[in-house]
C-alpha cells in the first residue's frame, strides 16, 4: 500500500529519504551535518536529518537500524526502535549509539537509519479485577521454550 506524505526540508542541505529498491519496506534517512560527527565507543549522539514529515493519521513512523551500519560498524538507534507519532512536526533525528569498541565517524549525506511507516490501533483501557485465562498464562521470558 502506498500513500503520499508531505515532507519539509528544514535545512537546504537535507537529503529527502529514499528507498533502496522497489520492494524496500524502509526509506533511508540521511545525516544532515555541517561537519563529520565522531561517535566514541559506547557513546550516543543525536544525528540530524534536516527533514520533518506530516505522517498521516493512523500511521506511525518506526526508525530502525540499517543492517549494514549496525553489523559492520556497530551503529544503531540507541532506543532500538524510534517512534515518530503522526502529530509530530519537528525534525526527524536519530539517537545513534556506537556499540563498537572504536570511534565511528558519520559524514553528511551518510545513511544513518531507516524509517518504516505502519498503521496502528489505539487502545481504550478498561480496568478490571481479573483477566481471561490462557494456556500460557503469566509465563514469560523464555517460558515457551527455546
């Protein structure tokens, strides 16, 4: 399913997100910086993209790691998956964490993460005294086996 989305350049040097292939689920987000950014080992840096989006109501933008950046250089979003709500109109930024043991450098125009747009459902919460029972029950953290 495709849809149109309005996007705004907040910086004239910002690169509009792109899809790497016709069937790519995530659009690449690009660093928008005036100079190289060094992320020390174990550190987190907020990397600007220079763009803002009007994500349609009923959708959320989920910011994920780029597999190559994460596996080859140890760089991934600090919060694992960033959540961009449809009512947010500020700059999309990525809190990039360096999981490696050496400093990593991010340059302007480098692909730093990917954003996937998904529909979501909002819940209404009813406080009850008991929940329905299931075969699994309260078992968690590996309770269903390896």
